[in-house]
C-alpha cells in the first residue's frame, strides 16, 4: 500500500495482504496497520488498484470499512475480482467501484491529483501502472510489471504512454524491483506454452497442471493447448473456478472450442482426453494438488499413467511443502514435471534489462524502488546508478517512511505509525507479536502447567502440585522425571516460609515457576514455558505470575 | 545408514543424522532408529564410514554405545573428525578406530564381507566409496560423490578402481542420486575460487566468507586467495575452528604462507588486510553470520565498506532465514555477494552426466539409487533406463526396506523395524511423534488451560473456572472473551448433573474441555488446544482427560 498526500488530499495505491512467514505460526494473513490513514479517512479521495493479485487487493475486505466512502478505481478485470471479495464480505453494496479503461488513457481527478493509468504486462491481464500528476510534479508508479513482447492476451505494455510521461518530465519513478537479481529479460509467458505442448504430445493419460488461481494467462494457454490436442479442461479448486468464471464473463479468458468442462464430465471421459487445472502449486496443504497427492481428494485419484505439471516456482519458504507434494505424486505412480526438469513457469516481474528500459523510457529525476526486500532495493540502486541516475537521486525506503517530494529534493522526511495486523480465524489484530512469540516458544519446547491448591489457614498444600505438559516430553514415558519434579516443587514451596500464611499467593506462584524451570532445565537441558497456578481453596482466589 | 547382512555377519555403512524439518519444531537432530541392529549387535563386524559430513557420522555419539565393540573404519580425515565427536561424548577410549588409506587399495575382511575403499571427490577431502565383496557378489556403494577433474586437493576419483570393479562384475551398484535433477556435469569446486579472486580484487574493506564448517576445500581456496592478495584469514565459529584445526593437523589443509590468524590479531589489522571465514551460511540463528548481521556478535561489527560472500546455496526450507540475514547485512551497509549474483557455491554431488559415467564405469547388473527423496529415486531410475539398465534391474527402496541379493535377482524382500529418534536437548527418543504433533498444534492456535476446584461433598465449584492461555489471544485485550468463557463453563458444569457428587471428576473434566473448545471455536473460528483440570479440594485427587 502506497499513499500520496498533498494538503488535504490523500490517494491510496493498492491495498494488499502479505502471507505469514514461518516465524508467524497460525497466522492466516498479514494486513498493513492503517492507523495513520484511519485518522485521516475524510481526506481519502480514492483507492487506485494496479491489478487483481492478493498482494494488491487482499486487504480490501478487512480495511475498506475504515476507508469508505472513498471510491475504488480499477480496470475491468481488477474490479471484477474485487467485487467477489467485497460481496463475500458484505461490503459490495456500500462501495463505489469506478472502472477505467487504460486503452482510453483516462485522466482521473482525485483531489489535488490527476491519475493516468497505463497498461503493463504482468502475470494477470488488465494490469496497469499510474502516472500521477501531483503539485510537486509527475510521479510514475510502475506497479508490478514485465515487458512481454508476446503476451498471451496480445496486450503490450503501453510504451508510448511511458515515453510520453518521460517527455513531460518524471519527477519520481516508483519502480517494481523484486526480480532485480536476475540478469537479462524475463522470458515471455508464451514459453510455458511450449513446455505444455511437449507434455501434451507425449502424455499417455490424464494431465494435471497446478498453477496459481490468479494466473489467468496460464489457464488460457492450457485451454489453447487442450483444444489443439483434443482434451477437455476441468478446474479443481474454488479460487480457480471463481477467477476463471470472472475472467470468462468479462472476456479476459477465451474458450472458442468450448474445451472447459465440469469435473463430473471429465470423470466420464477417457484419461487421454482430460486435463485438470488445479490449485496448490505452492504445496498449500488444503489445496487440490496436496489433497490429490496424499489421496484425500474427493473426486480424483492419481496413479500410473497420469502426468502432473507443477507450473510454478516455490516462493521462498514453501520449498519443503512443494517437494513433499512432488515426492508423493511420484510415489503414487505419476510422472511429475517441475521447475528442475523443464521450463514450467516464468516470472511476472521485470528482470534487469526491463528495469533499465523502464528508466530509459521515463527518464526520472528521482527513483524509489519498491515491492522488494532490502536486498532488492540495494541491487536496484546499483542498477539505477549504472543507468546514470545519481546516487543522491535514489531513495531507499522502509515501510512507514514518508518521502517528501519538493521542488528541491526527494527525501525521507519522517515516519508515520505503521506495522502489521494479523488475521487469525475470525480475529483481526487480536493476535499480536506477544502471542506469536509465545507460539514460537511453545513450538520449540512445549509448555508445563504447574498447579497447587493451598489452604492458607491450615498453612499447607491441599492439592497438588500437579503437572500437565504438552509438547514437552511424553508424560507416561517420563513418569520418573515428573515424580522428581513434584518432590522438588514440594520442597521449594516448603522453603518459601513457615506456613503459607506468611507468603502471599504471588510469591508462591513465582517460586513454583522458577523451581520448575530450574528443575526441568537441569534434567533435560530444555526450557519449556512454565505456567504456575496457585489456588487458594478457602477463598477461591488464584494468582498467576507472568 | 546402510546395513549389509549375510548369515551371522553384519556391516554398517555410515551413521549419520538428519536435520529436523520445519514440521518438527524444537528438535535438534533426527537419528535413525536402530532397534533391528541393537538386537543383533553381536553380529556387527564393523562400521565403515565414507566421509566426515554430519549426515554420515553425526549419529555415532548417540548410537555407538549400542554398537560397540564393533570397530569404526575410515580414512584419516574422517576418523579425525569422528575422534573429536567421540571424545566429547566420552566414547573415544572405548572405541576402536581403524584407519585405512584408500590410495593403498586395501581389502578389509569383516565377517563374510571384504570391503575395498576407493577414492571419490566430494565437498570434503578424503571421501571414499566401498566395493564390497559379498557371498552374493560384488556390491559397489558410491557414497556421496562427484567427478571433479580439478579438485582443490588434487586428488581425483579413482576411476581405475571403479573400472576394475566393472571388470570383475558388479552385482549391485548403490548410487548417490541427490543431484539427478541437474543436467550435465557439476562444476569443479575450483570455479568458486574465481569468484573469490574477483571479489578480493575489488573489495575496499574486510571480506567475510560464510560457508559450511565441513567445507575444507572452500577454506583452502580462501587461504590461497588471501595469500595471493595479502590478507590474513581469521575463523569465526566453533565448528569451523575445530574442523580446520583437525584438517591442518592431518595435512588436509595447507597454509604455506601462514595467513591464518587469530580473530584478535585480525581486529588490529587494517580492514583491507582481513578476511573472516564464518559459519552460518544457512541462516542458522545462533551461528556467526546471523549474529554479525543482527549486530550481536561479540567480536565483530559489520558496516559500510565490508563485503560478505554467502558461499552456499540455501537448503530447501532455509531460504527465508538466509534471505533475512542477507537483508540485514545490506541494511548494515555491507555489500553482499550471494548465489543470485555470482557463482559462490557448487554442489558436492554428481549431476546427470556423472551419474551416467558411474554406470558406465561399473556396468552393474542391478542398481539401487539412494541418498535422495522419492523424486530423485524416480528420476535416477529414468536416467538408468536411458543408460541401458533394464527396468527390472532397478530397485527403488524406502527406509527400512530389506533388499535381498541372490543369484537370481535383487528384490525388496521385506521390511525391518525402522523410524526416527528425536534428539531434543539432553533427551534422545523421549520426544516422539505425539509431542511433535502437539508442538505443531500449539504453534498454530496456542493452548488454553481450564482449571476448576470442586468440593464433591458440598456439590459445588469452590475455585474457578480459571482460564490461562498462551499463544491464543492477548489476554488483557480479550477480557470480554474470557469472562464470557467462564460464564459459559459454569453453566456447562451446572448442567452435568444435580450436584457434583453424581458426576465423577473425569466426566466433569471432559465436559469442561468440550464446552471450552466449542465456545472458543464459535467466538474465534480457531481451535486452540484445551487442557482441562478438575481438582477435588477435599481429597486432593485430580484428573485430566486427554
């Protein structure tokens, strides 16, 4: 998410989600914290969306209630994909969607800004960047882009428009940089079709192609190849069916030979007449491919004679999951074609030559790389300097940074409140860093709960100490360890004072915790989380020490 | 670990550890379950080790007590590395280490077997494979290998010996296959030196090279390049210092210009005179590179002017950790050279051409690929068939499979007891699958402990219900949720019966658990682990329901 602010006017560019890192267990989605924006919601003149991928639209259902009544601007397919989300979140009727056609080169006024969308190629059709005229000059936001000279939908990046921006004078280019590590030019999406054709030629039975639900152009290539080889195409996976449905309806996906068929129909056809497009190319355990691989899919059982194309590159962090699925598919008897064996995926992002060409077309006075990790920003800065941009005209920013664009300079002028909100089940923001840190600790060494009931009047333990553990050691296998712990804890409590009337419940609780932690560390060299609980059975009070 | 058994004789080849998968949180190491072997320990005639990597020697300190008095056979460096481990485990004095020199082509009798080690190239010096004459014919175990024509230590794979095995007739080849996805020939380790030289030529300040502690030949290249460019080389990381120490002592690492210096000495030298070799190229959080990147290293602070070479390829699953370290190094101002930018690492394993050549040299009647995941076995089988091995002569095995080699055939003839033992802290095998499953569940949604104290005679709750959670929601932020839960639980307990004397403690416990689980799922759509505890304050009994 990117904000542009001038006087009393704010526009928002994109509103996406991030996916949780391995260190954020149990988290479903990560949203940007928009406290800053929420406090200024009456100034938001519009939300401009570059394209329909989750990392650009996924946060809308969660954050839009704080941004309304600002309208959402997008191209046709982008708004189609957003509609489905807002409908599910019961927000559609309250939201104003304003469609633009980038081919018309519209100029959309939004407060102090004039926004001109321009066509770019990316791994989803109908993607755009924005040329934004601001009081401080023209800002070009590339959005996610590549320069594909033979795109599947035939729609090229609007080079003329970019060059025209260059002629008008670009004060600041905000450029995609995530693929800057790769030299040369990203291959055209079309090359994947070559691999498909080769596989279709040789496959004796069913073909399964796993890809991203949003990769509409990949689905188009499957449809085209299937038509060529006389196969029907069935979709498996809810998100895929939904996206394909919208893309067909809006004309971004074409099926002239009517090869798309229902899964039930596919099940009736001979194996060599069927292609399945399935979700789960990243090894997501609940998606179609994983379930097929582990024999848990309701409709499809895989086996000898089947061919699977895993048409994706694992996102860092997903490798183990993806390879586990591939191993299972092989074990089930299928032939599996994946990235190490054939060209089954190309990126939707610009490589070094394309990033240079974007700089040449727009000739910006200043650049800010975005949409990358810190190493990408650094490498982009190197590339931009090689392309003739002076070092002082390149600004590297972190989340939350405020970039001030004035007549004299473009500089980081401060920071606004920012951060992340975690979505977990139905809760948004209730699971924070402390909870996630606890989850990591629980996963490492487990937890021990130590409970005693005391009677302060009698000055003695009347129940316990009882110990319950989870994720620590198998309890029945460690009876001796646990009995030792109980004896140790009883001694520790006895040592606290002469009778419990002297020690308050919190002191006992603290003692219980530290004695248990010390005992188990000495015996096992591990540090499980210890949660003590001392209950006073006479007056029902209890305390817990953190 | 591989066993060969004939009559009353068993020999063991290698005894390594696996590293835990992301789904095995908190586990330090994974050992093979050697129940089968332990029950037959009096038959073990020898443990033959191919080379000194952890996945081939790492389990010895844990499992050797069950295998003694069987001697360990290995080449000089391999036994050197093993000695350190056994010394630390206080097993060295009880163990018989029998050194062999593969250049002498010894033939070692061990029960019914004659074992002939042969030199192979790998990413550690002094690596071997074994030609093993058995009553059923000659079995060749390649060990981990590549065919490096310009190895750093000048020691080539013993092609003649392999060809001689081929002439004698190889009944079974057990081949490394882990790099079978890669076409062509694995580059020589020497090419990494070219990258080093290029970096050394241009680096204005200190150079840090992160690699594996066992990659002795990589350290040799650093030493050679440093000598060429007039820099001193200091080591950071205990495992690295230990391995380098042994390799120097045994002559496998040479420092003719005496460039190796202490870190304290390095700290006194001008920046452009220093190279640090550091551990942590896989992003391991406690290793030197991670600590340097996050500013937590005791001796070294990184900054502008420094150059870091991350001389490794992330092992699948480690990508996020590695890239996090790289981002931090960039952020600290360092220049970072890594796999996406330059040739900083080559594999120690054979690619397709080398695997084919091994087949050509040994001309086996049967093959069993090993040391790979299932997809590697499948691709190796394809490669072997292309190389002329009939399909029925290729046997794919899983852990625990028994391969029977007879005059007629080589087939999987059964399975022995097998599996994994987890090392966690000081405990070996006490943390099992149940505990690990619990840890995963704890990490996903956290845990809730629900405690009530009841008085059965009075028929009432005298303490609680009290709820303690960890990793679920932030408690203070969810007071309402917790108060609601308590009220709900009280009702649920009241509904169990007319007075608690009717219901036993286990029934109450069960009710407490299911009521809490239902309440929290309804409110949050999440399923935390719920641990109930009902304590009878009158007679001190308690029960917990699983």
